[in-house]
C-alpha cells in the first residue's frame, strides 16, 4: 500500500510542476522581452562584458594555406557506399 500512496504523491507533484511551468510560459505577461533589442546595459557586469567585447579584435583566418602545393596534392580517400537491396516490408511477419 505505501507504494501506491507515494506514486499518487509523485503524480500530484508532477502535475503541480507542469501546471506552474505552463502558467509561467503561456499566461504570465512580461513588460519587456528578455531578447529585446535594447542597447543599454542593465547591470554593471553586462556593461563590463560589452566593453570587453568591443575591445576584441575581429578574428582573421590565414587562407594562404589552402593554396599551398602540399595541400593541393592531398587525395580524397573516401570509399563509395554501394546501395543494398532492402529486406522484407515487415521483418516480424511470419514467413
């Protein structure tokens, strides 16, 4: 009997959590969207992050390696995959 009582408790707790999540997701109004396109920093940490991100130089990739003769001599070693015939429509059906 105690197993059945604990199962009911778990089911009720699960329903409460799901209903709370559904309420927060669908019915709770938000004055501002968390993904708003607002350029003003909200906190000091965000301001610091934006300042540091602005100081980072853009990444530049050296593509001259793609024109190197050693790179151009590389050979593709892929093996072709040959198509196979398919099996029965229902493999569990009786023969």
